[in-house]
């Protein structure tokens, strides 16, 4: 969709702007509109059209959604939905209003601003906490997932304008469950951010992510890439040997404590590194002391506002413009992108119009004729609850209950009486049943008595 103009309707969302474009996907700023003027901004990652038919990339994309959806942590970008529209996969994610570390490094170099040591320690400490949570995550059976991100680099660590830090992009993450199979000898990730054991093709675990965090910390403190070269082969040779120049050669302001922490992260032997992200985060607390205070989200916010002052000034106007966008403003035909929902119906069933049964449980009496038609064509399966939520006329039905139910087999009888609508048939059935019942009751109570109007008038004697 790189050629489209914005805004454009996209399923249940409206795409407002393009945020980023990478090797396998594009990321858009989007919003969803609800009742009573409710709206919320999201980020939507869509697999590139050229890769939509590539099973390898498709599997990676699905893997990211499945793995990240199981993670809920303040330092990990939240995943809300995996969907498919017009044969293209997309992921709905938490929108982070800010920049990744790659852009932060680029803008800092362009404006000749140095990144404070405390800011660098803060970002890596929060990232380590998010990864620690992911590394310790267990599946539904209580077994450790053995999750390894494998692609920690400046582009996959985000900092919001409010000072929040988020790890993102679990697209090539590896878990012991082998959701995505990794073939022997195949390297996944960026060479300049790999651990020595990864490059050597040896087994690796969460400590490879610790090494990658050390590389990112080195680059934040020094303002230069740690491993670089004229070819991938030369970079891999440096990584294999963990050839790390002393940080204070390029950043004299770095304290001895932080240098020691950095060297431990970048140890060639995984056993010599921090074993868990939480250990690294705790060690970095030494570097968070800045001007007699602890460097936190508020201080990070101040730095981000200094670095991106002009962009933040325009942000309010941009979000106000986003808030005014409706489907009527969308480019092209919104129907081409919208998810079909039941059209509004004037005819509505009442509770007394329905035949009681346990085949289907349909909550609330606000059931329209379109829903009844859908039930009539659904496959019969005894005691199967109706899938919820059901979207109709712009509203969502809530939790199922047993106050109201519809018999799927009864509704299917409309195939026999094809000249009648479902509502008419149900009403007729109920009416007939009521008349029969009334007739039986009347016969029992009054059948053997002479009706009052049939009595002869008494004889009058003069």
C-alpha cells in the first residue's frame, strides 16, 4: 500500500500515515472508531505485497504476532490483533509516539548533541527488564518457553516522547516450542549485533540478547558502531573474537563502573556475561544517578523533547487532525477495505417471538433479523455456544447467558416454508401454539356447560 494516499479505510481501522518501511513490512499509524465518538490510535504492521506469497516471511510474520501476543510488559510493545485483509497479513500493535534508537543516534549526531550516559543506561536497563520478562516467560502448561529475541539492535528499541522504553519486533525470535524452525547453519539477525556463539553457529540462549544489549549500550555511549567493516565477512570475524575497543578511547566521560558493566556484557564467553536481564538492569542503576537524582522517565522525556523539539511542537496539531478523520474522509471506496458487518434491519425479534431451545444461546433480546438468518444457515452442533462478540448495526453483544435461546433446527424449518420469512414463521408457530393451548384450556373449563348466551329466557307469567 506504499502508493496510497491517506487516510484510507482498512478493515475496522483507518490508516492515517506511514510510520516506517522495512525489509518485510510497512508500519502505519491507524485509528479505530467506536460508538459515542470513541477512537484510539494504533500501529498497524502490514507484510509487504511482494512477500505476501513467500511462506518463509509469512511464517516469520505470524511467529512475531503469536510470540509477542503472549507477552505483556511495560517495556515490550503490546500486540492486539493478527489479521488478514485482501490476502495480506497485518498486526495491530501499541502505538509508540517517539523514535527508535537508530533515529535518536542519527539526530543526535546531526545536531552535534551527545547522548547523556544516564540516558543510555536508563534505556538499556529498561530494555533489559523487558527482555528478562520474555526470557522467563512460561507457556500455558507451565513450561519455560526459552524465548530469545535474536534481533536486538537500535532499530528495535523505541523511546517515546514521554520517556517510555519499549522492545519491539519479535519477528525472528526463537522459542523452544519451535514455532518457527531454524535450520542448522542459517543465521538470522544482523551480523553486527550478534553474539560470538551465534556467528559461529553454536547453540545460544538468552545471553546472546545480553551481548546485543551491550553492543547497543556501547554505541549509545560512543556515538559510533562497535562492529563495522567493508563486508559481512569482516564484521563476522570481529564478532567471533569479540574484538571490543576500550569504550573510554571514544567516550572519556564514561565512568569506570559503567565500563566494567559494558565489558561484562560483551564477554566472549556467555558464562562470563550477566546471566539474566534483571542482573544487567540492577547493575546499571549505578549509571542512573544524574546530577544527584535518579534518571527516570521524566528525565528521558526532557532529553527527547530537547532532541525533537520541532517535531513535538507539531505533534498536537497532527493528532487534532487525526481526531477529525472519519470514513467519509477516506481516499477511494471505503467498502473495498471494510470488514463486512450486518446491515441495520428495521425488523426486530422480541423475546416472546422466540422458541426456547438449548441449541444456541443468544444473549439479550436485541437480536435483529440478520442474526436470525445467520443462525438459520449455520451448521448444527448441539450445545454449541454462539461465537461472540457478534457485530451488528454498530454494536457488540456482551457475555452469553441463558435468558434467551433459539433452536437452530426450528429456524431451519424455514427451508420447508420457503415462502415465509423466519420472523413470520416463528410468529405463526407461536400463534398456533397459543390458540391450541387456549382451546384445550377452554374445553376443560367450559366444554360441558351451556354457554350463557345460549340459555333460553325465563317464561313470564301474567
